[in-house]
C-alpha cells in the first residue's frame, strides 16, 4: 500500500462527522446513538448533590454523563435561599470543580462573575428583558458575542422561584440539528453559512458599544462539537438575504413553537438548577398579578468551555 493511499484512507476515516452533509453514514450512525434512550434520559430525576460547592467524583461523573447524552444536567441541592452570597460562593466552587472557565465580561456580571437574574431598576439593566417579568423568546446565550468569545456552557440556579410562571423550556441544539437535517439538509447549509445571522451593534446606557456580530447559527468547534448561536427575536437582527435561509429560519421557529417530544419544560424549585452546554432555552413571563409579586432570583453563570467529559 502506498503512503498516499494510507494517508487518504486516514483522512477519510477522520472525516467521519455527524455534522458533515457529505457523510450520510456517519450522520446516521451518530443520529441513532443520539436518539437511543434520549427521552428516558431527559425524564430522569435531578442529580442530588450533597454539597454544591464540592460535587463528589460520582456526582461529577453523572453530571458529565447526562451532558454527554443530552447537553443538559438538572441537579438539586439543599436550598440556601436565605443566603444568596453563600450560593454564589458555592456556585463558584461548583464551576471550578467541573473545570469550567467563567466568562466574566458580561456587563451585568456581578460578584464572582455570577449574574443575578432578578427584577431590577438598576440603570445598566433597565429595559433588558432578563431583568424584567416579561417572557423571553428562544435563544442560546451570548448569541451577540464575537466568534472568539462564544459561550459554550452555562448554569442557571434557582434561589427563589416566581410566585407564578417563570418556567423554562429547553431544547438540545443537536436535536434541533437532527430535526432540520431530516427535513432538508439545505437548511443546515444555510444555517452554517458564516454570514447567516447578524446582530447590529448596540450602544449601552453607559456609552459602551457592543460591536456588530455576524456569524453562523450552527458551527463546529475545534473540539469537533456542534455549537449553536441563535435568537428567535425578530427586531435588531438580520438574516442573510437568501431564500433558503429564510425558509430554514421559519422552519426552526416552527419546531421551537411546536410540540416536539424532546423539548423539555422545567420549573425549578429553590436549590435546583441546570448545567448545560448552552442549549436553546426560553422563559415564560411571571408574576402578572401586582398583588402577588415574588422576589424571583436565579443565578446565571456563563462559560467559555463545555462541561468536561461531555
Ligand atoms: Fe439565556
């Protein structure tokens, strides 16, 4: 066998990728494995953590295993609602134990790089939906970040739930990829285009400017994992001016508004949270009744790397 032949074969073998439209066999094999047992995996009870700040080896292994299967792990720990500062410190320990690198540059990143999602009138957060009672449409976190500043994982941890509403739906981007590819592989080509989705620059109240962000919806990282950059918002966004892109975006929105059995609905109790590889998520509005307003508090941490071992 000549060296050239060996090299070509090796390249072909390494090129097996579920994300490549040129590799139907690779995709089919991965798809079957991905969907096998998926529904059971997302209906498993939350992982019980004895000490949020110091997950044990077996707890860490279970978190990684679930993230490996579904890109998401739901956990629960003893609620410490009376002491949010302690929860922050514990969440920092949790992140460190899982080898996650906190993305601290978010304008609202508070102490320890952890953002408190709660209703506020603070100047820097006024007018932003996460800090209001309004519903939030489907998105992945950091979709407006530049290509070198992508968010690969995050934690949402409930300290105090809303009195009414404030639930989340979540959807694995790899399942979104499967749904779209199965309908029409051209949707994937359109959404992998490097100029598929543009978010214009944004001038903050304090005068800083977030630059325009242009990039694909689906991309494949250097680690071979699929990443998704998406928002269902319809204002302050422009899609590539192309018929297939428009169709792909419309079909994706339909999927997210539909009743796909692999879309999960979650409502976290105090001490519960989710660790995920930046899955698609939304939030319902909450506490519409003025008389029954809660002090809903959810901590959010964003990371530049994926959950280790997933
Ligand atoms: Fe989010």
